[in-house]
C-alpha cells in the first residue's frame, strides 16, 4: 500500500462521515420542523470546519494526483461548478437562518429548509462524481467525455446514490433522536443497505465479509434506537468512516473502473512534504470537528431543557455560559440578588 493514497483515502472517509451529518441535518429539517433547535445545535459548530475540510481534501488530491486532475476537471466541470455555487449558497442561507432579524418576513425554519434543499443537491452531485470516478460509469475509455444520460440510465449507479440517501434518512432519526414516525428508521436503513450492497455488486466493486459486518452494525444502530429510544452519535460517525474507508481499501488504487491510481501519483519530492502537511492539517481539522461536537454535547448532558428554552420579544437573550451561571448565583447583569425565605428578592 502507498502511504500517500492511504492518507488521501483517510481524509475522504473523514470528510464523508461529516458530510453524512449534514445530510442527516438536511433531511431532518425538511421532515420534522420541531427538530430545528437540536439540529442547529450540532450543525452550527461544524458546518464551517466541514467546508474547510472539503478545500483541504481537494488541495491534497491536486498535490498527490496532479496528472489526473485535468481529466476530472474536464469530465465533471459542469457539476463541479454547480456544486461550488451551491456550496456558497449553502453557507449564506445557514448563516442567515442563525442571524435572522426581528419581525423579518423570513423565518429561521424557512431559511434552514432552503439550506436543506441546497445541501441535498450538493450531496447528489458529490455522490455522483464519487461513483463515476471509482466505477467509470458515464465515462468513455479515453477519459475525454462524460455522458450524464449513460450515468443516469445505469440502475446500479442510481441505486448506489438512492441507497446512501435512504441510509442517511434512517440514521437521521437515531442521530437527532426524532420520535416522529421513528419506525421508519430501521425500515429505511435496512432497505438502503440492501440497495447499496446490490448496487456495489452491479458496479463491479469489491466487497467482502467486512462490508456485511459494517452493514449489520449500521442496521443495528437504527433497530436499537427504534426499540430503546437510545443511541450513540459517535457510533454513526465511526460506522460512516469505516464504510467509506472499506470501500476505498477493497478497491485500492482503482479509478474509472479499470485504471490504476498509481499511474497518476506524484512521485516527486513534493509528495513527501505533502504527507507532512496532510498529517498535521488533517489532525488539526479532525480534532477541531471532534472538539466542537464534544463542546456542544456538554450542555445537552448537563441540562436537557436547554433546547426547550424560549425567549420573549422583550427579554434579553443570554449566552450558554450565563445560562448556567445565573441559576447558581442569582446574578443578573453583574448584580447579585438575594432570595428571601418566601422566594422574593
């Protein structure tokens, strides 16, 4: 195995694991309007870092495979440009939904749902490019043209994408603990997994017992949540990471169906420097993502009622820190108010 390709595969697996979180967020926004507070609670701290990770992965790929990038740019120029423009729109609508002004005609939920639609389209584009690159569907043998009609007419390529989205829909119930019709969680997840594995067979992608073990673990997450109402979000991230990394390793060095990725690898001295940058940058970005998730998980563990707090129009909104300080020391705006025996100050 080549260390450069292995590191690039690892970055791709981390990236898709967190893109899955965004996919689940986008689906949940549309499906359950009551989930807005708890979804944004986890989405707000990571969406910016996920965007940075996307750029980091693209730059790393350009350094490692400089001779293949012109082919990818030429073959997928239109979907890449569309995804880039939509990515900017995704950021804008998510920020607008967070800082919407008082008495605005636009509600945070409406803006969040626009973000969901944009994110959904971006995921479709990214999944399509990923499937086409690894399987070669829609691409001619000389890598000079891409046929969208040939790609969309391939039931296995479409099944791969639909299966992934069904898995994301099923896991979204467990990830965000959505109770509304949660019986759909195991149904959607299992159907998605079956369609996903069937499509991998049809695309001539290598699978083995590891694939089935990971699929069983993913199905178990949805089934356990449906039965007990409990789940571990970390398990979903780990399962997503292992899924992508296993697909890449089982089809190691395979690109455009039959071509070898080794032939496009940059063997210059620059590759060694890129490994150091990849390791340092990848560790930093991954640590930031994990830290943000951990940081925003703490208030949920300490006070489960935080998401249910509602503010009146004439009340001052207080931060998370003050939310925990005020009940303990009875301070408001820096002034201490003592409570008497009858509860009056």
